[in-house]
């Protein structure tokens, strides 16, 4: 595959297997390693586009979801807005997943075959047929800067036969995705499957590398396998992926997971954890996780995290946050989400700074 015009990846520094670099895209540059907030339905829940762009959060890229946006609001509405950037009022880069993971995890499956997947919508039960070609068409309408190939993501307890079938289909579907015309400047990433067997992942990678994608993702982790197995795969496999292409770990994870992935050579991450945990009252701080529901915070006049530069920590107390949560005030979701996303953004900046300064990034250490 020829290099996509307007998209490139530049490595600025290394420390062990860790890399610090810059992704150049049509909608702007992205310093790496980077965490991408998840905007499933065209919105990072509780955040406006301006809040996402404003320091200290300063999100450089967000993720949109092909499956969800195809079902609602639908392609006609998205076309009328010129794509997801216009629809969401977001003018920085966007990555869209292919819809494969959501079809296999959310929808009621009707049939899976070598041509694609038939499923029932989780919204209204209507039947749909998603193929590699339709996935690429949807991502073309969305106009994302980075599109993902349509893949089959097996569950964490899949047997060898299912892993082998998923790898075979994902390779065939990746080839079909590559043949579909894309909007100018839209990069396409391949996805490596294989579960927690490192050599099986290596075999799948060897099938995908000749296709010369703009980047490569590690799929099929954080789907129920043991944490130590995920870390073992990352430590042994991530650095084997093409050195000159960005490496993306899909759907992961905790701050410790991010540090482990960066140390292993991963450049890009996404996960719903910071936003979902925020809405459920679990907040990340420099001293560990805080359960804001706990009674010990009832009269606590101090900030959530004195070391955090976010608006939440600068303006309100733990007691106030607990009050908002228990009262089910909408403002809690905004303040909590903002804080968790800033914590993740600051985590990635510290990891990047360490690499640029030549300091080795320790895996499984609190950033």
C-alpha cells in the first residue's frame, strides 16, 4: 500500500523499546505516545469540543465508533454535515474503529461468514449486514484521519481453532478494506489478532506486514484474559511490529497499562476507563484511585489531587464532588470526566518527557 498523502509518523527519541514521536495528519499533529479519549457517539461524554481542546487537557485526537454512528444518526445525517468533524464540531484528528468489536460484543449476532457479519441492532433489533467494504464506506463518510480495517475479535476464552479462523478472516478482510477507495489523507491501520499466544500473533503480523498499512494495531487484548498474560504479550510482541509505523494498543487501559505499553513500544492507546469510571465516582489521582462516594470525603475541604492542574482540582473540594455525585447533579459528570482525562493526558506527557530526556520508562510502575 502506498503511503497515504498527508499522513506520516516521525520518531524523535527512544528509551529502550519506548518511542516518542509525532503523528502528522490532515487535521493536525499528534505528539506520541498518546491517549485518545473515546467519543463513541461523536461525543466524549460530558465534554464539549472546546473543553477537550483547552489546556491542560488539550486532547489532540479522539476516537469515534463506526458501528454506533452507522446505526444512529446514520450516514445521511453525517453526509449532510460533511463527516464527523463537522457533525461534532471537532477540528482536530479523529480515529474511527471499524465496528467489528462492537458487532461481536454488543449486537445480537445472526451469522458470521467469510463475507461479513449479519447482526441485529442493539437499539431497535433491525437486521444489518456489515462487510469490510461497508465498514470502509462508513469510515469514508465519517472522514476520519485514521480508519481501521474490519476485523474479527475473538473473546478471551477462544480456543486455538477460533483464533486461527479470526486471524484468517481478519487478513482477508484487511485486504478487501485496502482495495476500497478512501477520502484523501485518510490513513488505514491493520489489526493484529492472536490472543495471548505471542508466536501466533507473530504469524498474523507476518501476514499483514506485506500489505504495508500506515500503522498497526494490537487487537484482542483486554477481552477477559489475565492481566499478566496481556503484559507478557506486550513485552514480547509490541517491539516486533514495524519500527517505522505507529503502533496502537486497542481498548487499554489503566494508567499502569499505559506505562507498560509505552515501555513495550506502543505509541497509541484508547479506553473508556477514564470517562466511564468518572461517571461512576472513581477518580484517578497521583496517590491512587479515589472512590468519591466514600463517607470519609463528606467534610473534606481539600482538592481531589493537589498535584493536578485541572479546573476541578483548582476550584472545588472532595466534599463538593461527593455532594454532586450523591445528589446526581449533572455537573459531577463534567468535573469528574475533565479531571480523569487531564490525569491521563498528564500521564502521557510525563512518559513522553521521560523518553525525550533519555530516561527508560519502567513498565508496571505508577506514572
